């Protein structure tokens, strides 16, 4: 995504008041067992960095490197990071299929959210996972989240239009295109195997609207991380909080509970 209008629409829906904010906070909270203080975290295809800033806020003692191959996205990401005030994020251009600038076993954790569906085919998907495995330290943390392929076009249209009154027409069309381009659960499962042992795969209950690939690196979230997560949830609007809890329930039913208590 390099078109300025698309970038702006995506950024707007991922901002603090946007429709994607509850989903971004869900992803951030799910990293409570994945990212440790002092970790070097690589965020693949970081886009305009709304999600990356959430990660950085939750884990201020970790260092994050966000990469994206689209120059327009990297420019928008720099602005997002500057406005957020976080100090533990750096950004650079880069392609998730060729992390040539990163040495083998040089990062403690890899994250990637809602970007895999932009890859053109299964071969490219597997290459991205091979590159992630190469730069990860043995047993390193993983948190990858993306859409899964829904069988029915009506289901794709439903999710794309569920909050249409809160999003632009351009974002709605991009959302629908993303759902149409999503990889299947089987595709993602095969690719995730390239990351090695200890990786879990979860989907939203009943249908793979969203799929999470994760590998925790600790048994419990640090108390400070829990406190920050609860505070970040309190900053959402009542509607956003409901969306956050609803998404959490769909994953909890499927075996992926929240790693912190927000009730």
C-alpha cells in the first residue's frame, strides 16, 4: 500500500479514535507473554505504525524496529511515532521477504499484524516466515496476527461493512480486498511450522476471521505490563472497550485467553 489516500485512510482508522483501535490494543495485550524487558523486537510491515506504537507503549523497556517496503508508509510511520511521544521505536525501509540488513539470530522477538495478506502467494508467505526464523534468536518470541480466509463472500462483506458508519469508503473497500486476499488457516499453519517448536496457532471461534500465530517467552506478564495494559484499555471509548472484550471472548472460546486480567 503506497497510495497516499489509502495510507491516510488506514492511518485514520487505526488512530486512537478509529475503528481499529480495539483490535490493535488486543494485539498489544497478547504480546504481554511474548515481549520481555530489554528485548529487541522486529515489527514486519509496520504500516503507519499505529499498532507499533501500541506495542511500544505497553513495553517501554523493549526496543522496537519497524520496517515497511512502502516509502509512503514509512514516512507516515515516522509522523505517528513522533506524535505519540514514544522513545523506543526506530523505523527503516525493508521487505519482510528479504531481511538482508539483519543478521542471523539478531532479534529477540518478531511481530507482524495484518500484513501477510499483502503477499502475492504461498511461496512468498513461506519466504517471509523463513526470514523471520533466520533473524530470530532460538526460541525467540513471536506474535503474528492476520485475517484468515473466509469461505463465503457474504461473510467477507459482513466484516468489512460491520462498522461502515465509522470508516471511510476507501478503507471499507481496502478491508474487503484484504479479506478476499487472506491466506487459509492451512496456509498459515504450514508457514508457521518454519518458525520451529513452541508456536501456537489460534483462530476466532467458529470462523477464521482472525488468526494468531504466537510463541510466548515467559509464563506470566510482568506486573508493570499488566498495569499499563489496564490503563490503555481505560483510555478507549465505551464502544471501543466493548469491541475489545468481544474480540477477546471470540479468541478465549477458541483457546487463546488474554494474558492479563482486564475485568
